[in-house]
C-alpha cells in the first residue's frame, strides 16, 4: 500500500484526489455495464445465451473466437479462458483470417465473433466463409441489426452502455462487458460438463495454480523416509525411529501392515513416566489417526490438519485403504507453494 508523504502539497493532494475520483467513475461505469448484462440475462438475452451454451457444448470441433482491435484482445482472453476450463478453443484474428487463417476453421467448429458495433468490414470474408460452410456463428455485439448480427445464427446482444472514457470513445465499459459475457459462457460450459478441479490441474501445471493443484502423492515422503514400527515395539526403539526420520511421529502398523495407530510428540508428553522407554508402543499410541489419500489435492492437507472435529496435527499419514504409503508434513505444503 502506498504511503502518503507528509510533504504533499495542496496541489499534489488535489491531483491525487482527482485521480481517485476518476478511478471511481470508471469503476462505477464498468459496474453499471455488468449490472445491465445481469438484468438482460433475466430477459431477452437469457434464451440466446442458453442456446449459445448448448451450441458450443454440442460442437464436435473447437470454438473459434475472433475480433478486431480491443474486441480482438478480449476475444483472445475468452479463447484462453475457454481452453483452460475444458472447452477447446483458440483465437483467430478477423483480419488475418482473410490471408490464409480461414484454413484453421472447419465445419465442425463454432465461431464466437466479437464486435461492439457489429460493423467491421474486415469481418466480411470470415462471415462469408462461415455461411458457405454452414459453420454456426455466435455474435457478441451491442447491435443485433448490424451486418454481423444479421449474419449470425445466435446473437448475444449486450445492452448499450456509456464508456468510462469522458468522450465516450475509448472502449472501456464495452470491453469489460464483452469479457464478462465470455467468462459467463466459459463457466456455464464448465459447470454443465461437470469439469473438476482434477481436470483443471491438467491444463495448469505451472505457477501458483499449478502448485495449488498438486496431489498429495506429489509431495509426500515414501519408502525409507517413512517412520514406521510394528506393534510390540518398545518405546525406546520407536523414539529412535522418530528422531531419525525427523517428522516428530512414528506410524504403528499391525502384522498385516495396516495402520494401527500413531505416536507423536504429544503422546510422549501425555505418557511421560519412569518406565516409558520400556513400554510397548500400543500402550502409548493414538488409535485411528488422521490419514489422507494420495489422490487428493494437496490443498486438502491443510484442511485435514485442522479438522475441527479432531485435535489439530502437523503430520498426516498418507494411506491407500488402511495401509500407509507415505507421510506428509504441513511444511511440505508450504514448501510446494500450495498454501
């Protein structure tokens, strides 16, 4: 957060206030545009939106999103959002389409064409191509009576709104509204097909999203790194195992290799007595410890560790069925950038 300077003059303070007021007017204009779309969806825009979602969902090919200028930039973003949420899509520049890129579009595809006015002459060849090969076209425009609106099978007519620009010229509110309807289409398609977080992970292996979509198996410790001892082990040996593996706990298993309990630093404190080192692990362990499955998202580790129905823990045994296959510490979650 920026700190105000005590040396700020009345002139600079006035300029700063003017900038804030300008920002508020811009946001108010954008908010009004979004509200207008929400109202339209409850009226005449609703059936067209539902038809667009159904058309895209049934398409055998991909979604081709196109536009020019600011609409082109928004179209590129919409294509990226669709692709990342399970709807195969890519952007085709409306002007470049006339110079060979029309070959990217097949009769199995669906076209989403963005143009606020609906009157760009550069779209003429693309529109003709779509008509020639009976490729469904969804127009996103503020003018259903425009050439683009007339050519499209489905028209998502956005409410006319004043731009945030004081001259009502620079695409601002209109661009935000186009992006918003694109997001609405993407999420409606995502929810309609039951697109899961696990599927989302396939398209987002990198960055913060990729870290958040790691699985427990990706960060757990396995094999010799796991602190494990069988029932019947003396506490002196269990303590050596705990110290050697460095997790502050040891998993106790029965003869079948299934989890019987866990001994933590807290258990040691609760059972502190002169003969503790000669006691057997079953006298000290906590039965039915918290576990987590390797196929769960790593974000669930934090949730399970602070489950309100049981005491909070810093370590979880990773189990398949009732057998331990790994161990994970909340610090592993932090190191992986998941939390």
